[in-house]
């Protein structure tokens, strides 16, 4: 069977969001209020668009939400037995395969064997993996309300909240950071990541302002994680995330040297971390040969993102290593990355093909692929015209290709890379 993707149409997501709001109003005793009536009215049109499976799913979602919005006074949890354990494992396997309905149905059937707080976390994880953060946040929020001192639940909640309601996530994160001594390093790192991402989306000056506030908090967080001695098991991700955000904050403040120093220190702990390797390498590109070694190391580690291949392709092209450039372009085009970067890879791919004497038809096709990926890539159009004017059948062109300066390539990478600080 093929995993169910996506898990619900846009109309389903609208109804689910309305269902969540309706249950929140019910918890506040506003079931018969004008607000509740307005929510019901707004759900009518998208509900009419649901197919049979989605309507059944909404019905089950309503039942699951009722279980946390209006729980019984006492919950008696049955002792786990081999049968219930087997079915819970089946729920986990269904979740891993993307059979979200099946995973949720098993939890619903065997919920009497699961503590309510854990059941909410398991439901939240399924909905999060299914891509519906509105529903996931509701279940994670219930887990936090049950155990407010549990850092794992708080971490899951604010991360999911960031995707469902960024403004609320930012507000919650600021509160967490203002009470940093009452929260674990992992929660502090997550909250800091949300705050800097929110600020960066506003403006560079706002990012700089927030960075100045965050740097001392993050430095204290590093100390709590014992940067200068050891990183305990279970704290590696918090340590890595803290340093990543700390470096990014220094970038926002214009202190590239400090940022690179943090990434370099981090690589002593995490020598194979591609985020640190790639980020440091981009900053050093065109300035130090260490950049190329970082990119080559990341490629050897099998990176699935485009940037090490992108920069190495450019490096090989500018050094007339056309065969190495061609291979790197082909590898990079199979990786994850923005179309603007892939357009440049196709452009360099075409230049390498031309210099290696590939057929004119193939070279022109590759240039066309570059332009199709990014119609605004005027340089690719000009280089295509240069090729058409200079090529000779079965002969290298030796044309004067137009290329971006190294500084522009570096800045392009910095602007287009994606910081998954809250991931």
C-alpha cells in the first residue's frame, strides 16, 4: 500500500481547524455562544466538499478532541498485556509507513491501556507527521497542561505551535526565555530558534535587535550544557542547536568571524554535522581552501541538500575542471534545494558540456533546462546565446562565459540556504 499523502484536502484542514476552535469554546462553556455559532457556520461550506473518508476522519477527530476537552473525572488505565502491546506496536508501524488513519484508529481502540498524557503525545506525533500542525498542537497542548514541568512535551508543543500559529509560538518562546532558569537547555534552544526565525522574517534590523538579546542567553545555555567539558547523552541536539543559533545570531549582527568561530568549535564536537560544515564553508568560500575541504567532506557523507554540490560545481568550473564540474552538477540536481540554485547548476552543467565537446543539441537542451527552472536567470540566456555564436560541431567552444563573482555566489548561498533552527 502507498502511504496516504496528503492527509486531508484544504477543505478538510479548514474543517479540522474549525473543530479545534469549537472544542476550545466548549471548554470555556461557550457552546451556545455567538462565537460558536459563527464557527459552525464557517465550517458548513468546506464540510460539504469533504469526501466520505474525510467526513469519517472528522468524526473520529471530534471524538478524540472530546476525550481531552471533556475528560472523565477518573481514568482507570488497564495493565498492559501482550495483546495490547502488539497492537500499539502496530500503531507505531502504521505511523512510520504513513497510514495515519490506521495508526489513530488503533490508539483509539486501545486507549484504555495508555496514560492520557502519553496518548495525547502519540496522537500529536501522528498528526504532526501527517502535516497537520493545528491538530498536533492541540494534542501537545493537552500533554503540557497535564505535565507542565515535562520539558519534552513543552518542546514538542512550541515547535508545533510555530507551524500552526507563529505569533503565539513567538509569544510563548519569549516567556520561556524570560524564565530561562526555570526551563531546560533543550527548551531554551528551541525557544531561541523560534524567536530568531520570527525576527528574521520581519527585517534584518529586527533580527539584529533580537540577536543582541539572545546571544547572552545562548552563551549561558552553552555553559549549562558544559561546552568546555562534556556533552551528556541526550543533550547533544540541544547543544548543537544552541551553537547553531548562536552562530546565526552573530551573522545577523554582522560578525562573521565570531559566527565561523562558533561553527568551528562545534565541529570539534560534531565533525560530521553537515549544517556546521556547510555553513562554515559558505562563509569561507573564496577566502580559504578549508571551504572546499568542508564541502568535499559533506559530499562524502552523502548530503541530501544542494549546497555542497552547488559550491563545488562552481569551484570546479572556475578552475577549468569541467568533467568534475559536470559530475557535481548532475549530483546536485538530484538533491533538495531551490529552483534558483538548480537553474545555476544546469547553466554550469551546460558550460561544462560545451567545453567537453558534448553535442550542441544536448548543450542547448541543458541551457533551456536552466532557463525553465528560473526564467529570471538572464545570465543563462546570455551564455546560451554565447554558445550558439561560438560552438563548432564536436569541438570545445573555448567561449568567454559570463560568470558570477565569487562574492555574489557566496551571498547567494547565504541568502537562499534554509535555517531549520526550529526543526
